[in-house]
C-alpha cells in the first residue's frame, strides 16, 4: 500500500513509518523540517511542507491508499493566545486540507488523530467513545478536529478518529521527559495523583493503526488507550519502581497551575478512558497493563 503520513517526523510518525516500511509499504511523510536524516529507505519519500496551507504536497495525497494524520503543534508549551491558535490551526487546517485532497475515484482510509482530551475533566466517569465531549479548550480542539476529519465520509471515504491517550515509548514522548526526573530523585505524581491517567504503549498504538487500516469494518471514533487505565499516582509508583527510584516528590497542583497556567490545569484532568471499541473489533493489546508497559520501556 501507499500510505501518506502527516507529522511523519514526530515521535509517533517516525516510529510508524519505520514499521510500515519494514512491512513492505510505501510511505510518503510530511514534516516542517527542510530536510530529514532519520529515515533512509527506497520506499520512503519526505515532503517538507506547511500542511496548514494548501500546496503541492496535496498532489501526493491523491495517490495514497491510506492516510494517517498526525500533524499538530505540541501542547507542551505555555498557552498564550497566539500559541493556542497555533495548536488549533495546525490540527484543523491540516485536516481540512487533507480531506480536500483525498481522491474522488477510490476509497481511502483516513486515520486522523484526536485525543482523550476530547472528554475534558471527567473525574470518575468511565469514558467510552459514545460519551460527550468536554467544554475546555482542548476538548473543543478535539471536537473540531474530528469534525474536519469526518467530512471525508461525504466523499465516500472510511474515517477513524484516534483518541490518543498519553503515548509511552522509548526515546521520545512523555517518557523522555519523565524518566530523567525520576532518575534524579525528583519524580512523583501530579497534584494529589488521584486523577485517572489514560495511556497507551507506542507499540500498541502502531499496531492499532495497522489494525484499522487493514480491517475495512473499523471506523468512527476510537479510544487509542490501554484497556486498563490507572490513576496518576499508580503510574508514578510504577515508573519509580521500574527505575529503582522513589516516587514521592509530588508536584503540587497550585504550583502547576501557577507556572503553566491553562496548560497546567489541563494536565491535572482526570480521564478514565477505556478501549471499548478497539477491543470490541478484536484488537489485542500487547501491553494491557502499566507494569508490563513501563518495564518494557525502562529495560530496553
């Protein structure tokens, strides 16, 4: 298959591209860097483009059999008004441009990223895909992001909105930030640690993307989260134990909000999301439990 990947040089995109290439697929990836030096393969093509703008990059979408939309500015930044607009535009405008570029003469599967942030701060609620969205900034971004992706259904394409939990993997993502802190004896839960922490191992995320692409019956909103969510303090304790470090240095909630503002408040949200639909379709997680997932990353 020929697979088009936006955000192809990010943490998830780069690892996904490697797996797709190893399985014999052709990959066309976009990124904002002028050049890339991480993937050298005869079936890999890199396009430097601002996907929030229409351009020549869209011509390559018409040849694709599948599209994986991973583009979006990181949320791990201070949310000024300008930066919040960048978060929004990088996701919604890219998705609109992708949908516009999809071919008319064949069906394509569009796997478009969303996030568990769709649900907002939900306390103890068990969050299946049928739950309504929240009313905070990230929830609104996710709602509009998904709406832009589902416009592709009007052109006859199959669409899956992948609501990512926190992606855990080696050499990138959340663990790249957390492991050094724990190794320096300053790791611990955020706030009181009682908030639910939706997560997924990178290997399972990539396997789930392939599962969606390969199974024509799979569509709609899908929680890309492990089947067993944990509270934040449980995650911190598991990471500390795996690293043989204490996990008793909590970051007080008031300090997080004071230093990080609206973004700080969002990382204290509780989202007890479960993978009801993926599991219902028959997807099997290699890392359903946090102990096995963290252990595989730390021991590598």
